[in-house]
């Protein structure tokens, strides 16, 4: 699996081999350590909808330390257009299968790349309908205002 050089397309989408798990402590700690664990050469893509959601959450809930770490993380990310796969968009929108989530997960699905997410509900609901997403999940992390 991987991205082509020309691919400029919740959670970040990683091009390349599956990522090691990132714990909540690592996320709240130093994102540079996470990047080192991932491999500095890994290209991270984020659909526009995910970037918008992350940016809004940072503005509304993140404290100065979290905002600085979030901005550091976003420097490593290439924001791409939403370009969801037909099979994900065909899922009926519901509480567990939100429209924005379909855009985010569907973009990863269309490009055949790993999506790193804390949204296990979407993965479970999609799998229940026969749509399996190439994903690595982590514990959900919320901004604490620090």
C-alpha cells in the first residue's frame, strides 16, 4: 500500500506501511516522538473535512500547549481534497456513520491508505455493513485546555 507521488488528496492518512500504535500519553506528550516512531519519511495526508474539524476543535478547546503541539503536527500533514470512495458514501448516514466521517474515511478508502483514528464507532458500524476500512485505531483523545 502507498501513495503515488502525484496524490495530493479523521485522523491523518498515512502513506506507506502500517503505523505503530500511538498512545494517548504520547499524543499529549511530544508529537516529535510519535513522528520518530512512525518514521520521518512517512507522508501524512488529511482530508479537508478532517483538517477543518481538527482546526475548529483546537481553536475552541485547546490550551496554549495543546495548540502549539497541534500546529507542530499539522506542519507534517498535507491537506487534500475530500475524495470519498463510492462504497463508503453508499453507507446510510446515521449517528454512527456521520456524513463528515464518510468523507474522511472514504478518502482513505479510495486511496487505499491507512487511516489513523480514534473513531472506532465508525469502523465498527461500517464493518457491520460489510465495509472494512484499512485503519489503525487509538484511544480517543480530547483537548484538555492545557
